[in-house]
C-alpha cells in the first residue's frame, strides 16, 4: 500500500469507543436531566451565588457556584461539597484569581431563580427542575446549559473491596455484571497490552451547552481538520489529548500535539466562547441543527409562520476533575480573545530574530554538516536567521550535552554563525535518559523531581533515549531547577 495510507497506524491510538469514560457518558442520552436545583440553599456573596443540586436517583448532592467576572465573562463551577478526597483543580492556567462583579437576585419563585448583572444587558435564569441555566443578553437567550440533560458527574467512591456488603446482596456478582463493570472501565481499563488501573475509581464529568442562533463553531485546537468544526453525530468526537503523531492524516478528529479547550461560536452580530478549564482527557461532541421558531405577530394565520433558526449543541466530556467553565460573552471576536487573554495571559512578544526564516530538519549530523548548510544559503543568496539541531547532536540522547566526536567545538561553531548574525537552536526534550552516570538524571532522581507511578516509584517510559523518566513540570521547584539548566555556565 502507498506511503500516504501508512501515515499513521491508527491501532496505536484510541478511538472514541475505546475510551471507557466516553462509553459511560454516552449511555446518558439527551432528555430530562436527573438533577434538580435546591433553590432553598441559595447563598449570595460579593463574589458568587451558590446553591446545591441533587441527583434524583442516587441522591448525591453537588455544589454549584456562579460568578460574573469583569469584562463580560460568566463562570460556572460544579464540585462535590465534601468529596472523599480533593478532586483535581487545574493550577497555573489562570494568571490570577479573576476579579468578580456582584450578581443580584432579581427573581426567586416557583422553581425559577433569576440573577442579573451590574451590566444590565445580561441575566442568568436558573430553572430548578430539571436543573438548567440560560444566559440571556438583552432578553435573547444566547447560551443554555444542561438543556439536553447531559450534566454528568461521577462522585468519588471507595473501591469495591472497601464497601460494606448489604445484608440482602448475593454472594457474588453475576458474570455478566462483572463483564459490564470491565466494559465500563470503572476501576481499570485495557488498551492493547496496557492496563490502566484507576486507583481512585471513576471521576468523569460532562455537560452540554446549547448555542442559540449559531451554526458556525471554531476552536478546540489542535486537530488536522477544517477550521470550521464539523458535526460529530456521524462518528468520532474531537479528542483533546496530546499525541506525537508524526504522520498526520487530514480530516481526522484525533488529538495531535496540544490541546486548548476553547470553543468559539460565531455569527454576523455576535461571537461567544466556551472555555472548559479541565486538563484531563476531554472529548467534544458537536451537533448543529435548525429549530423552528414562531414569528411573533398579530393574526393567527401569521402566527403559524415559522422560521428555521440554527442551534448548535456542544457536549464536553472529561475523564476527571471538576466542572469549571467560563462563558466568554464577546460580543465581538476581538473581545473573545481579550477575555481569554485576561484569564490565561497574553502572548510573550517573540524576539526579533525569531521572526525570520528558520532552517530545521531531523537531522544535521555534525559540525561540518552545519557549516555546509550555512554556506549553501550564502552561495544561493537565500536569507535565513536560525538553524536548528535535532536529537543527534547530543551524547547518546542525553539532553544538555554534545556528541564530542561530531561536535568537537560547539562554541566555535556558534561564534561562526553569530558573525553572520545567525543563531543556533538545539532541541531539548522533556524525557530524561535513565542513566545514573548522567548528571541531569541523577540530580532529578535525588531531588524526587520525576513523575511517579501509582506505587510512588519514578515512572519509566520508552522514548528516543530508550528507558526515560519525565520531569514533573506541575511542581514550581522543578520548573525553576529546569530553567537553571539553560544557563550558559551550566550548558555551553
């Protein structure tokens, strides 16, 4: 078969139906939500409005928190009020705790709670049974949440072995129920030869959002798909899960190198955004349809007239964490990017030299190779500013080192490039070769800076250097220590 067909071996990567939490969430179909809001529990503070919701079948309570953030942003958080252990909340992404504006209760009666904003254009309507929230701008519903009843929240539970058996339960579960447990991957799931043990059990969350009047949605990069997001009702959802797929098949919803859980809905007079703050594996389902809307008018004959209005439903499903979502109200596309930057920070200005042409490939073999490529650009009068070296420049794939045979004088080579106002970039990967004689490895091991497995041992995985350990960049101390490795006195 042709090389094109062999771009990526799909069996290496999960399809949606091979992801256990996705299978579990998809068992919940659109319909009446099983959650009911307890409006007697409402409390109001300068920062937020809080109330509880209850699941009608399993009777588990969840805490809902709604706040308005300066600049047309509304935040919704849903968490367990007293979980078995703290659920994961994403650190480091928000540049600071956002500045909130006070919300006011403008109506509370007969199962409806209406919150209004200082900014009079906006109001939130909370319906108690079934629980749903509508976000209205100037009387028009722009976004509704849980209107398809797909709010999903797996509360943390003790492992099956820790549970006290009820007096009337049978001695052993039937085989079919055991198979079903395995199929749902609650405590462990298999993929190929890999067994993923869920030490703390299932903790998946999900929710649906309806974007009224929108049939153009964009965002949630990175995928090798069209800019305009497609309906996923015919197959795979968009997957937010970082994978190093070197041969991309186009028009595929599999994740590639990065994930940004920001979705934009756009129409001529308004742009809205949903920022789903969750760093666990996430799948996004999108369904766009036209719904009939009666035209307001005088006579009965005219009232029968209908117009088709677009509606896009977006369903977010994540493997763990809490529901923490920001509704960016725009109203323009430019406002959306300002709002996102206000929450997550602005882009650093790139250094001037980096805006020029970069010459990069895997791989330049040695100093002679670098000099020959550099001379070739001059010979053909092609401007370039930066040349890159890939993994082969190192001593046996140990980053922050040089292959002493191939690169005998890296400093001199850099000075040669520098005379022509050119710079050198070398690759530094985050996997560290397991080798006690390698200073970087032994230092990180002694300091306990590597990601651990569930038994508390340093996790080892296979990458370019062979057996490798991975630095835990969620730890600020690790980030500081790692940044220090780039100092010229440490790394010539």
